[in-house]
């Protein structure tokens, strides 16, 4: 741990070149973030080294317990939101302070990662002076810790007194068991706030997320006439289930690909004379032979979009394609709603303007709205229709959702400082 702090001490002495626009209070906050930075990194290492894959309920809760310990130290009331057993997820962490001054801020993060307990574990490891690796470092434990570090600095200097802040870290953002049930409390609490700040991965200092695509699911099931393979293509035998699935996927690609912000990915396919599929764990099996025309096939996939109109238009076209069955085949597609999209509203753009002005004041340069197509779906989208918000305020890095995920340690302290001053300005 000592070596960790020594190797990062360089970043605390970086000259920021403040403009005269920063107030004395804001300069004090910068100094407070620097004073706390060693403990911030220790907290980051602690939570990264707890496996919290979405299905590891004990691990997700353990990370929540760490944050409960820390938020209680800075005057927040904390609670764990339990979910019904049928959802099969751990629950959510919430920390609150209530007051009567300034904007009411709703801070969004998530405790879970895509790395389940049975996957190879990557602990927090420093690679060089500017980079560390570890599971969930930038998606998004780095952002969770950043939000805490900002609130701690504000608390330490008394700037959270009589302010309303709710911190809501979901336990199943990467894999929700049931969005309608799991996000019910999340949405209800957000409605009591003026602004939402989400700490998903930052794409450097120059962009901020004012819009995110939504994500929904689809399941395609095809059937054919099981027969000897020597008769395939004949009028009496037809093409079989696998050919029908292949036709549909090909026409999806030919007729829908290329539309801005629209993607549709077949993530899994199973086919044969007999198939089975477990929706809970995503595992499937197929029984078949090369001399049998396939009787069943199943494809599961996702659909990403910006705005409900684009989603509905794509679904209608996909249904039209599915209905053009090959000879002696049948097909059905079932769509499942998931995370809605986050449109680029005027309120979101106003928040982005505030962040841009702050960034210039701090000497970091301009911040512009990012491309919605460069981001996946996120929890902020569930509340986008009831509260103005921005996302992408968290840690920067690379390789999210893959072994070797990294965080840019050379950018992390300054991103924390920017986050701290943003909350300060919004709550004045």
C-alpha cells in the first residue's frame, strides 16, 4: 500500500493552472481532494478487490457494506434496498442527506460488474505511473469512489450542510433480473430531485454524455420439418429451422444496418433436431446430426436505439422480415423492453454547459456533448424523462467488460476535482 501511494504522489503535485474564476472556496475544495487522495485510492483498491459480478449477491452486498461504512462517516444515512427473491439479485445501496438549500442532486452509480465469481479474477494492480488494472475499475467502481471522494471533500469543509443529496448505487446494472421491479424504488426517489449526475466511465475531459441509447432484447425462434438431409430444399421437406434463422439474420443485416444509433446484435444461436435453453444463466444445448434437417433454432439478441420512435420502427421492420418464411418453416420473434434511451433534452444540455464553463475555469479546456452512439445503455436512462441529467462523469480508462480493464490514474485526481466543484456549484 505504501508503494501505491508513493507511485501516485506525482499526480498530487501537478499544476492545474487555475483561472481567476475559481472562488476561494473552490480552491479549498481542490486542496481537500488532494489531502484525501491517498485514502481515496485505498478505498478504490478495497472495492475493486471484492468480486461483485451481478449474480454474486454476497459480493455485491459486500461492496455496498464498504460504501455504507464510508458514507456514514460523512453524515449520510444509509440503507440497503432489498429485492424480491424472484429477481435473484442482491439489491441496491442508498445514501441520503436532506436539506432545504440549493438543487437536489441524485447521484447514480452501480456496484456490480460483468465479471462473475467463476471467472478468472484480476485484482487491483498498478501497471505503470499512469495506469492500473482490475475488475470494474472504470466500469464503474472508479466512478463510485469518485462520487464519494467529491462528497467527502464537500462534507469536510461544511459545504453539504442543509443540502439534499441522494446517492443510489444499483446492484444489477450489468444484468438486471427484472427491470420493472428492480428499478421501481430508483425511479421513485429520482423524481424528488432536480438534477441527476451519473458516474459511468468518462471519455476523457473533453466530452460529457447528454444522451444514451436504450437497450432492449429479442428472441427469435424458428422451426422446420425434421427430415432426412438428402431431401433438404425439396418442396415437401423445405429448408429447416437453421436456414430460416440464417435467412432472417441476413435480412436484418441487409435491411436495417447503417441507420444512425441503431444496432441489433445476435449474441447466441442454438439449432438442431432438439434444443434447450436456460434463460436465467444463458446456457443452451442442441442435439442434432448432419444428416437431419433441423427442426428447431433459437437466437437471442439485443436492440439499441435512441428514442422510442426508432425502437418501434426497427421492431416493426424486424417483424416483417420474420414473417417471410421459407418453405416448410415458421418463425416468431418476441421483443423484451430493457433500459430506455436518454434523449438529449434542453435540460441536459444546460447541465453540459455548466460543466463546460467549470472545465474552462479549471484550465481543463472545453467540454462538448458526446456522441450517443459511442455509449451503451445506462441506469440514468430510467429517470431521463423525470429529471435533467448528465453522465460520463466517472473514471477514465479502457477495456471495460474485458480482462485487463484499466483506469487512467494520471487523469483520475483531476476528474475528482472537477466532479467536486461541479456538485459545489450546482448546490449553491
